[in-house]
């Protein structure tokens, strides 16, 4: 059965949809995700085919270098500020959407935690998930 994922920003100016299956669903506790989200982690569904994710609306972006030195490009709505998706300089075919931006966030089924050693006691994540000290290898 093919799942359909759709979502967007809080004001509706940016929308996305895909029927692709995510290659990974992940909580990330790196400091960049903590600062950007304003909490202890960010949660993402990553899709292998950026071309398979239809995006409507014009996002603004900002860049931050990951551990590899390659940029992660964070896209957000210029009207409401909602973070919607991110792409990766070194892997331009990938796109990760923020789980909270899904129309049905209950579709998010996390597989693991990246940068788990940087987590906080007040940001409890399912202890049954695999935890990696860094981003796991592709």
C-alpha cells in the first residue's frame, strides 16, 4: 500500500506532497536542529527522490555546514517562518521534510536518533530507538 505524504507551512503559502516512501524517519539532536527548532531535537522524513516531492510556493533558505563540511540548506516560509524542508549540498537528490509540517504528523514513524549523545534529560525520546553519536552512514 502506497502512503501519501502532504504538508506545508503554518500559513499555507508553501505546500508539498509525495507518494514516495521515506528512506529514513529520524529525530536529530544536533545543536543546529536544537537551535533551529527551539527544543531538544528536530524530526524528519527523508526522501531519496527530490524530484518526486512536488513543492508549491516560494521558500527562503539559509545554510549551515554539517559535520562533513557540506552545507545543509534549510527552507522556510518567508511569511510565517515555518521550517518546511531541507536539502543537502553533497546529496542534492535527497530532501527531508519536517515531521511537524505534515498534514497528518501521525504518519511520522521514527527509526532512529542522530546525535543522541547531545540530547537533554528534558527532551525524552523513545528509548527503544537506535541512537547514533553522529549521523549514521548512508
